C-alpha cells in the first residue's frame, strides 16, 4: 500500500512542480479525506491548523491570493502511511513584491487512498522525526 501512497502524492506534487498550486488544487481536493487536516509549522508566521476539506480549500486559496510561488521537489521518501516530500519554494509577496526562497518538508499521511493530513516543516530534521517509527501522533 505504501507505493500507492507515494504514487498518489507524486501525482499531486508533479503537477505543483510543473504547473503550480492552482493546477494541483483540484487533484489535492479530490484525494483529500473529508476530514483532512492541514498543519503549518508553528515557526511559520501566523501558523495554524485547519480541519475539513472545505476549510483547507479556503486556506489554500487564501495563500495563493497573497503569495506567488513555485515549488521544486527535491526528494520523495516512502514511510508507509506517510510520504515525506522535500521541496524548495521560491516566491514573491503579491502586495509587497518581496522575494524569498526556502527549503522545507511536507509530511503527507495517506490511508485507504485518501489524504488524511498534510504537515509542513521548516526544519527538515523535524520532518524526518515525524516519519520515524515509534513516534506518537501529535
């Protein structure tokens, strides 16, 4: 089943990389469990957690309204019901025009071919800890 999880995540991130977040959004929403959870890194300014496909959709659209950014996937790591994705984001604030680049990680939790949770980590080491066996869910 873990290879199917990687393939599901890969379909979405390949579109993100090639065509952007707006193009990937319908694929993400189609694959998301109705009670999907979106967790932003607590060190991210204004970070929060969101639950439910409609609320997550609103958050993604809000982020796309304020930021213009591209994603480059560097690695995808199979961890059973979790898939670790290492990415580089390059972006610009739509209002400010400020530019930036960051390396980060996303941990996708997939069960029964549905995305249950998407967690963002600014510290890649913490993302690796999140997929380690024996870790209790937060």
